[in-house]
C-alpha cells in the first residue's frame, strides 16, 4: 500500500504541481482509460445521489484515502464509513450533487480527475430538518483494478467560500 500511495502522490505532483516545460511530460492517457476515469468519478456522484452507503463505498478501493478540506487524512474503508456515516450522527439525505470535470490526466493504469462541484443535503435530528449546500473543488486519483474496473484510491476536496 505504501508503494501505491507514494506512486499516486508522485503522479499528483507531476500532473498538478509540475507545469514546468522542461519536466518530462506524462504519456497521453488512452481514450479508454480517460473515459473509465471519468466514469468512475460520475459513478461516485451517482452513488451519493442514491443515498446508499454501499454504492458509495463500491466506488472506492478498500484502502482508499480521503483528504477532506482542513482535516487529517482518513484512510481505509472502516474509517471512511465512520467519517461519512457516524453511528450517532443525524439522518442525512443527499438531495443534489453536481460535478464538473475540469481536467483528466494520467498514464497507464492511474489517472487524476480534477474538477469542482456542489452538494446539497438535509439532516434530520430531534424532529428538525436542516438543509445545507456547499461548493468545492476536488481531485480524484483513480486506478484500474485487476478486474479492469476503475475505482477512486484518493479523494481530496477543498470547500469554497462565498458565491
């Protein structure tokens, strides 16, 4: 896992942080891999809209890492479930989620999907319902699995303020 995490981190640095023309450019991601990376990100969105935790978790690798805005990393399926669906947390329903893809890059079996989006959800607690909306930017690292499917290995997001 450490090697995969380091590889993903190196790819993120190469794709996102390294715009220097003297750096070796990445090989072009094949059209099939590009489509699969996009589909993996859209499946994640659709899973949230289904309000079914098992569908959301199925879009992630078992060793996935979340990098939420302003928080420490959350690694592995059990920790991710506890973060998104805490046992004592309020009943939450996603009512809208949009994701706009701004960039897809990568090489071989690894891709980076960068974009921005919005999320609206309701929380019910003590007979009271509250609706919240937020906008964010995101970065997904997606990897082809042994069965040929593509899943998210790392998801990073940063909440946007204001309009």
